[in-house]
C-alpha cells in the first residue's frame, strides 16, 4: 500500500510540473505575440499623408526650379488630397536646401525640389555637408530647355554663326549664372565637343547673366525657356537654339541645337523630387505616382507648356535612369573643363 501511495504522489507531482511548464510556455508565447503585435504596430505608419507635406526649393522664388516645384506640388496635392507647402531655402548653390532635406525625418513629409546641383555639387565643391546617398530620387516633374540667346543687335543669326565666330584666339564672352550652372555646362559642352571658344563670364544669378546679354555687355548666354520667352516677345534678344532633344512647345519654330548639328548639346533646367534616405518605399511610390498624375493633368500641363516648361512626370525608375545618365555626362564635362571650386 505504501509503495502504491508513493507511486501516486510521483504521478501527481509530474502532472503538476507539466501543467506549470505548459502555463509558462503559454505565457511566453503570449508575451511573444504581444511583443510582435507591438512591433507591428510601431512598423505600420498611420495612413500617409495625414498632414501637410513640405517641398523644399533650394532657390529663391520666381526662378525655373521654383515655378516647376510649385506646379509639381499643386499637381501632386490634388491626387494625394493633402496640402503641399513650398518652402524656399536658397543658398550655397542649392546645398543649403538639400542639406536641410537630407537631415529631415524620413517620414514622407519633407521632400527636395531637386535640380542639377543635386548631381554636380559633390563633383565641384571641395566639401559637402551631406552625402549624395543621403537623398534618393523620387520623380521628375518637368524641365525648361535652355535657349541660347544673343543681343538683338548681334550679327549672329544661327548657332553655327555664333560658334564659328568664337573660333578665334580671343573667342566670345558667354555669361553664366555662376560656376556649375546650366549655362556654364552649355558653354563648356560647346567648347569641348564642338570646338567653340567661349570665355565664361560668371554672374551671381541668371537674371544678371540675362541682363548682360540684353545690354550687349557679353556676346551670348543660355537661360531657361520660361525666363527667356518674355524677353523674346519684347524684341530685346534673339534666340538661336534650344538645347533639349525636342523643340519647345511654346516656340516650335526654333530649332534644337541637335537639329543644327550640335549633337552633344542636350541640356535643360530640370526639376524633380528627392527624399531623405530611409523614406518608406510605399511613400516614395505614392509620391512618384502623384507627381506623374499631376503632370498628366491637362490643365496643369497646358499651363506649363504655355509658359515654356515641358511637363515630364514618369516613374521612380525612369528618374533614376535620368539622374545616372546626367551624372555620367556632367562628370565628364567637369573633369575635362576643370570646373572645380577654388
């Protein structure tokens, strides 16, 4: 009887221990599931966008980049059903605004309205406050082809005339909006690829460079189409060529440089959207789709084209391909022309 009683106690003890182990296991699983639930809750952001978005323009108001950025913001806001605020942060050849965005939270509420400086600054400047990889391309908005212009009193009637005349020891003066600006690249591409001899005359801004041509202080320059068109209508300057791959919708009679035999001259004042590294892929995709939809909106597109700007839009992939191709082309110009900050 005693042995039987001991045996029963042993069996009961094992049952109790098993029950305790199962309880502990259950609590452990419950705790793990609770933890996973908490992590899932943290990883899943609130519906985006749940508040207003900021587009940072690294230029002063009124220029090509600013106007394109505002059009892109207006178009995207319509499809995202959220307000997009334009904040101008000029300075440092676009590095001030770009640095601000690179250091902003990657939560989908701060984007950069990017231009060629997002590619060229790190190639030209001796030091940078951020890395190129701190900003990721989202979408192209639109572009304003450069128009090569001369004073109304100039004897040059075509780009060929202008380039041929520059091919002398003294060359011709070509004003720019500063080192690394789009007009600077236009002049250097003509020098490097088409045997021109343009002496670059840098100004602090595109408006100053344009005024130098209007006043016949220099021989030529190139400037964004939306900036040039009003002055063409006034008759104070003459247009010789556009510098993109297609003719300008607002000025279809003006031939491209490529059509005139200058096959290497493909430059434009473009504006796109970049985001801080780490911004969720879903948000990048959504913003790219909103920008593309905005540029396909007929009212927006028509208004842009009338003002000399060509809407583009497209996908994240197409914009990344454009950025990579521009980087390769512009890096070559920078290296061969020694376009480096002193």
